[in-house]
């Protein structure tokens, strides 16, 4: 949902992503599907890394600092 509501997601797929997908289709539909699946898996891995870092980072700082940091990120 987050990716689909991000305008840069659509901008990327309509520009660079589209070109890569068209190149993938030249080799076959299965290869293009593998490209898209791989891209989505890379996105999921990135989001898991970021969220895991934040959840583990809680142990490295006082509770008040952690909550303030999360509030600042939320406002941003």
C-alpha cells in the first residue's frame, strides 16, 4: 500500500522500470515475471532491514529519546 501510494513508485515504473521490463519481455514472459518478483522481494528486504533496525535500535537509547525520534520521523 505504501509503495502504490507513492508517486515516485509510479514515476520509476513508467520510466526506468518500464524500460527494464520491456527488455525482460524480449527474453520471455517468465523472465519479465522473475524481474518483477525479484524487484518486489528486494523492496521487501529493504523495508524489513529498515524496520528491524528501528526495532533493535530501541535497545541502544533511552525510551524518551527513542519516542522523540519516532515522533520526529512521523512528523517528517
